[in-house]
């Protein structure tokens, strides 16, 4: 399978890239700074979301995996804008989108999102809201581009695989200890499992133990 990864040098994006390479996929890392790509067996393409054409950069890819956010530069509007850009640019190409989403838009009760909870960390609220806006963009889309929005658990942390993960939908869920968590390694595994299976087209799924 041919995969293009936007944000391949980021924390989550680099784990997804490594997992894809380990599974023998052809990976094209689309990054602003090509010197930051450290993995072997990967094609590296200099790519800037604000000015370069994604259809050209990802030409021939089966799946584009997008791992982006606006927290570093405070430009949270880039999240929903990129969702629109990808949907339109890839329409009719047969290339699917896998989106690294957030947990904030998961529902803790019908119609009540996690980000609206009083205990939601203030420092992550803008980022969570931006990801929710991107999810709205995907759900409202009428173009012929298949997508899957993959929300991690509330806590995604460094670490190796801890075993099987569960796949949910829009509802926030926890493990037997009342915790919502996933290691970044297992999140990357879930992302590649979905890339290979295409089991949840045009849906949001959530990943947690």
C-alpha cells in the first residue's frame, strides 16, 4: 500500500510513519523540513500545507494520513481548513483520508462533548475545538473523498504496545479502571489497521484500551 503522511516528523505522525514502514508499506513523508525525517525506507517530499498542492504531492497514494495541529503556532484555523483542502483536492482520485483527530468532540452524554466538560484542561481546549470543527467539515462534505476521523483516548502517552485496543464510535468510553488512555504506539497500530482494512469509511472512530 502507498501511504502519504502529512506531519510525519511530529510526535504522532512519526510513530505512524514507523509503524507503516515496519508493515512494509511505501511511505511518502510530506513535511516542511525534510532534514527532520530520520526513518529509513521512506520517500521524503518537501510540502507546505499553506501553499503546495496536496493532490500533486500525494499522487498515486492509496491513503493520505494527516497528523496536524495548530497548537505550536497558535493557528488553530489550519485544522478545519486542511480538512476542507484535502477533501476537495482528493475528490475523485480514489485516495482515502485518515485523520488524526482529538478526543474533545467525543460525547460523554447525548449531545454533550468532552471538551465542554468543566474539568477539561484549559490549555488543550482551543486545540480540541479545532479538531471538532474539522470533524464537522468531514461530516458535512458531499465530495467523493472517503475519510475516517480517528480519535484517540483522552490520554495518549509515550510508550510501547500494551496489548489489544478497543474501537468505539462517537461515545467517550473508559477501561475497567475508569481511565481513557492509549499509548502512541497502539494508536499508530490502530491507524494502520484502519488504513489496511478500510472498515470505517466516512465515520469517526475512537481508540482506547
